[in-house]
C-alpha cells in the first residue's frame, strides 16, 4: 500500500493560490471542503495566508513533517519543489503541473530528471500532468476536480484527467460512491501496474476500473494484472488501439494482428474485463461492486412485457450464455401463482399488470432454482405498475440470495424513484436489456476465469539444435524472409508432419525429387520476394508424370521472371501431394509490447477474405489452444456440421502448442505462417502444406 500517497498524515500544497480559478486555489480548497483531518501546509512565496491557513515561502519553513506534497508550480520550478518536499520529509509527491514529455524533448528531459531524483530517494511520484487523486476513506480530495464523491467500493485509475472529471460527474449523477480515484498522467514514476498492486490490497476497493491509453511494460502488466484479477475484478477501457504496428507486416498473421488484438489477448490472459466504451466501463463496475459472481452461464429473464424479454433473450444467446427452462417444480410453482396468460418459459413473463408481489414471488422462485446462475429483471412502466415498490421487492429478494440480480427498468420519469432505490439497495439498474445482459456476461466471463484450471504448459521433446543450425544459416544469408524450404525444416524439428520433397534448381532436379517423393506432386516457386505464389502462377498441383513436372518447372520460371523481373528466384519446391482435408492457418506475430501472439483460422484464401481468426498469447496451454478454435465462427464447421465429418481438433490444438513452444524458445522468429495446415478426421496425420517465417536481426 502506498501509505504516504493515499493515507498521508499531512499534505503540503506547493503553488497554493489566493485566486479562485487557479489550480493551486482549487486543490487547497478541495482538501479543506472534503474535510481532510491532518495539517494542510500552503506554500507560496508571495502570500502570508491562503484560504484562512498560514502560508509559507518554503515548505521547510512550516516546521511540520510533510508526508505528501501536491505540486502546482510552473514546470521549470517542479524539481526545486520536489527537492524541498523531500527535505521536509515527503515520501510521496503528486505533480499536477503539465509541460513535460507531452510537449517535447525539453519537457521530457525535465521529467526524467524529476523522476530520477525521486527514485534515488525512495519517494513515489504521481504524474506529472495529472488531475491529482482522491480517497473518500480519509476525506482527501487532492485534485482540482469540481466534485467529491460519497464513499463506495469502486476505485478508478485514469490516464486522462478529463475522463476523471467525467467519472466524478457520472458518480454524482447516479449517486454511486467511489473509493479512490487516481489520475496517473505521464506515469514518470507510478504507473498502472504500481497502482493496481496497491489497490489489490485495499479493503475499501471491491472493483478496479481503469482508463488506459498506453501500458508501461507489457509483461509486467500481465503478471500484475493476473495476480490482482485473482483477488478482485479489474475492468479496463483501453483507448488508442486502432493503429497497426509501425511497420507493414509481411505475413498474414502480422497483417491481422494490430495493437487492439494484442491488448485483447493480454487482457484475456490476465483475467482483465475489457469494456468497449465508457458506458460499459461503469455498467460492469456497478455489477461487480454490488453483486455476487455467478457460478455458471444459465440466465433467467423475468419481464412484464414480451418485447423487452425477447430482446434480453436474444442478447443472452448472442453473447454465448444459456436461456434454459426452469426446473419443472419451479415452473409449476410460478405458474400456479401467476395469471393464466402468464408464461413460465424462459423468459418468465409476469404480464404487464404484475404487482410487486408477483415480481417478488417469481424472482425468489427462480433464484432458488439450482438451474439458475443469474437473473435479469425487466420492468416497463404500465398504468398499473408500481416501479418503486417493485424495486423494493427486487432488492429484498436479491439481498437474500448469493446469485447476481441485475435490473432493467425501462423508461424515464416514471422509474426515476426506482433507480434511486436500486442505487441505495445495491442492485445495478440498466436502461436497456442489452446493457444488463452485457454486464451479466462480463461477470460470467470473469467468474469462469477465476475458476479456470491451473495453467499447465506442455513441453514437447524437440530438436532445438536443428533449429539453431537453420537460423544460423539464415542469419548468414542476411535475409529476414525465410521461405518454405527452411521454414519446413524448422517445423520438422518440432515434430510437424512435412511431406517428402525438396528444392529444385533445374527441371531435371525437379523430376528427380518427384521420383523420390512419389507422384502426384505439387510444385511451388521459391522466392523471398514473392508472398502470394498462386497470384503469380507459382503453384502447380497434382502433377503425375515426369513430362508434366519438367513443363511446369520451365513454364513457371519463365512466366514469373517476366511478371516479377526483380524477384530472386531460388528454384521450385517439389513435394508429394497430401490427402485432401480442411485447410486452416496457424501463425504467430511477435507484438513489441506483449510478445508472441498465436493465430488460428481457416486457411488458404479464407484467412484474407473472411478474417475469421483468433489470437492468444504464448506460452499456450491445451485448454487455451482449444479455446482459440472455439472462438472462431468456423468452429462448428471444423467440429462437423450438416452431415459433414469434423476434423481432428486435438491435432490442431497440439500444433498450436508446438508453435507456442517454438516461438518461446526462439525469440528471433518475429512472424510465421503455416498456411495451409491440412487436417483431416481423427487418425489422419495433419500436413504442413506451406510455411514461411520472418527472422529478426537481419536486414
């Protein structure tokens, strides 16, 4: 716990001002109004008193030990202010002042100097260029925000000071309390991982929400976030993820693996709940802060109107949860106590004129049903509805059960009183069925992550020395692009099935290789300058005799040399044709922030046209590999659908695990594609039909 930062006994405000509208005035004024109990020490060389408190020219003149110093002086005076604060005993400083690395090289140099000074003296710094921080537990508002929330169990980290003020306004408008709010600014010292660790052990904080634009260290973030998520939910809104990497990707995998994909994969690994927008950030936070976690994904919807019930049911199934019928005895009980026209299917329709008692009866019954994991209760205000009393009934039933209950009271003025009751009673209320169901899905997903089996990464027996030799040859060639011949040699060392074949530099060599491999054969041009072989006429299949092989070789070399006169043609790869099967793609892209990301999807042209792919960070467990398959839209096709036989899913999962081991063992592999990887029914060996890699350390 960062005690001096969050629980200081005394606070200095260096740059305190007598002028309303100045940041130095607002910070001191906020500290006074919030009711901070310890000594407050304004510092301003031109004032003797600020807001009724004696003011000092230097913080050291106060004769009081300072725990935490809030600094709002011009950027060039910040270092001196920090030095004076440390001399006065400060163990934490918050630098609100802007004008550092966000404005250029000179500011970045000043920021590094201040951060280094703090680091050497064991002083923690928040900021610079931040809004400040607040802690409702000790009535501390050390920020220049206009509002101070009531105490609650949601803590907030934000890289945007402006978003902090929006969050505070939302909190006040909804009547939702906060525990702590920290504006992290430029993160010269304290960053998101430091503050996540701190809040993980904070008893006041039940859920952590964060707005992040960047992450200081990918591996450290994953490590810390995974440990924190094991204790309490972490909900993150990540901005700035639409731009792809700084360089154009050379592989299919690299072209599909943008920054947003990498952050998604990192959050998935760490158990972080990702919010798609600001609205979802607090939809999820309220659910986590007030409700128990569901034990499964079976959701019951209770409604007084058919349309909203159908909307909720559609959302449940779209998000991958289950709308199972009630247990027979529960259904009978509910039916007996509702009007004859009511429905006890799921959704349970209590009808538009349902009084609060009917809602209470239905909710209590479905919560007691062992087939129910969570409930969404919908009300649309009718002339005979009593939203306030219905809210009271829902709150009472929900508080007596260990299953999550989320409300959706649709409408405006008629349900305002009910909304206030829900906030006070600790039941989240949403304005639409889809928002309520999305919040339930966030809870279901997080609960499943918390209850996941231990991560066990399998290590396969492989021939690492063979890979080292191939990579050494590649480095000597000074080429980043590794073609099919060398890539397949590496994959063979990791026990991938590669059909007999070889590189031919003449038509006669092509025939000799075909004779050894056995007809029919496939022939593919080998060139580091040609990515899409088939587009250039560089692929010939099902050649069954020597004359066809010779003609194909000569024609291929002639036509491609004309189409791509600058391309280096190393020859033609000749290999035995494999058995027909389903084509999938296995790939890897090494993200600069989070390391190797594995990709899976349908292979061949489908990866470009459909882009139906999934990503996961290495190292990979078997269950995670299977999850990658399930996350694609084509999973049903691979499993077997409409009378078509499925493929060996375990073989694909094993291949993904072997790639995970390969790219973890050899970080110089930047990107790779196995496309297509041909798989058949269980018992058939899969085949690497084509492969390529990108290697670092060479031009």
